[in-house]
C-alpha cells in the first residue's frame, strides 16, 4: 500500500510540475511522463540514461513541431 501511495504521489507531483512549466501543453507531455515513470519502475539501476533520452528527445521534437526559434527552444529546454 505504501508503494502504491508513493507512485500516485510521484505521478501527481510530476504532472503539477509539468503543468507549471508547460501550461496547456501538458497533455502532450503525459506520454513521456508515463514512459519515464514506467522506465523508473522497470529499470531502477540504469534508468537515468533511458529517462534522459525519452525526455530530451520529446522536448526537442516538441520545439521542432511548435516551430520555436532557437532562443525560445533553448529557454524551454533549460527550465
């Protein structure tokens, strides 16, 4: 039960942080957030590299699809 509570807390906290940074674009980021959570659950020892690849690949694709200029995209990636 305690483990399930932690996972729910992590999911809610992650969503709130995503919403704070990205606003209404958060719905687009639910898939990478879910993938990140699943990676962290499944591969605890080496999850950092996999999570980094998922998150930054998604953010770069988001910048490209949104047509952001280089300066705007850099600002979004450094938040």
